């Protein structure tokens, strides 16, 4: 009569262990790599240097050139900030989806093995190479998806900010509204869940279908365990439940961001308000903290503490089929 409780206790311990693995091992590596790529791809120092030199030497830049540089700085500053918000949120959630899917499969494989003297006959264990390949796919955003993400986010930022002038008054409420408008516009671009393509490779089922239709159907390509894990991940990311968790998490990060000390101190407070031109340097200083290492990253901790996030992953772990 106690076997059910023993199994539940084992599952609970295993569930907690894989959440810890995500937080202490998988996420720190992926976040560091992603942070370096964002800093490289959205380096704004060349714009600020030109503006500083132009200020010291008034004849160095024409008024039209100066305005163009300020406009580019405005767009790219917000682009980097919102890309960083999106990246820290999605990478945190994506890796947790991964480790829950993989961890549950491994738990089931182990349970089958303990209950069978013919382990290799009764269970199709996930190959270690497929496990490593699956976890390594967390770097897809940094390796391949970032340019498209930046381009789409910049398009959204340009549209939202086109009417914003450098002298316009920004306070906490206006900044919050502006960031959320950029995120909403980005999410509404293209097909539903278009952003999944920035996070992970193309659906392997489409590739298999294309190969099979154009080659010898007697020798179809192998659908590997890695492919199966990726399909399960894509299905989770495309679900309405995950979409709700993403929305709640993004709002939690933005709410925390606009209250950051960097916005609220040092020559004026965002609570009281300031011109957009004075806000841009603060955005530049705060952006790196969004993708800082998880142990020091308050935004990662905020995402993890959202009740809906915890509930989602508890249900995900429990619902993966046996």
C-alpha cells in the first residue's frame, strides 16, 4: 500500500534535482554565451563615441548627422534592452522545459529498468549522445537565432519609437508602456509562435517529410531519440499554457526592470521623470544586468519565483507520457 507513496516521493526528489541542475549547470553556461553574443551584436559604443567626439568638436558633425546618430542610438538602445528581456525570459523557460522533458524520460527509463530483468528489451533508453545534443540545443538562440530575433525586435522598436522625440518626458509608467508595446508588437509579427524559430532548430518532422518525398521511400531517414525530444519541446513551446507563462514572466521582468536602482538614482529619478535623451545612457548601463549570470541575476530569480511558472513545470513533469 505504500509503494505509490514511495514512487511519488522518488519522483518529487527527482523533480527537485532536475530543477536544480537547470539552475546551477545548464542555464549558467547558456546565459554566459548568450550575454557575450548580445554584447557583440548590439554594441552601441561606436555610436556614443561619435556623439561624444561630435560634442567636443561641434564642426565634426552636422546637425542632421547628430540627429541621425541619436535616432539610431534610441532605436538600438531599446532594441538591446527588449532583446535582453526576451532572451533572459525565454532561455530560462526553455532550459527548464528541456530538463523536465529529459528528466522525466530518464526517470521513466530507470523505473522500467528497476522493474525488469530485461532492461534493454523492455525500454528504449535515451542514448547519452542524444541527451548531450538535446541539452546543447539551448545554445541555438546564441548561435543561430539571435540575428533574426534582433532584426524583428528592432523592427518593432522602430515602429513604437518613431513618434518619440529625445526631449519627450519618460517616467516609470511611460517606460513600462513603451517596453510592453515593443514586446506586444514583436509577438504579433508573422505567424503564431514565430519566435520559436529563434529558440530551436526547424521541426525535424518537416525535414523528414521533405527528404522522404524526394528520395527513395524504401529507405526513409531515421527519426532519432534527439528528434523525438525536440518534437516534444516544440509542442510544449507552442502550447497555449506555455504562451500564458511567457506573458506572465515577461510582465514580471519588465515590472522589476523599471524599478531598477539604475533608473531611480544618479542625477534624477525615473519615478519623477526625465527626457528620453537622459534615459538612454541608463538603459545602456542596465542592459548587461538583464543577462548576467543566474546566481547574480535578479530577473532569473524573479522568473523562477512566479507561481504560475512553478505550477506549469510541476504539471509538465507529471504529464509527460510513459
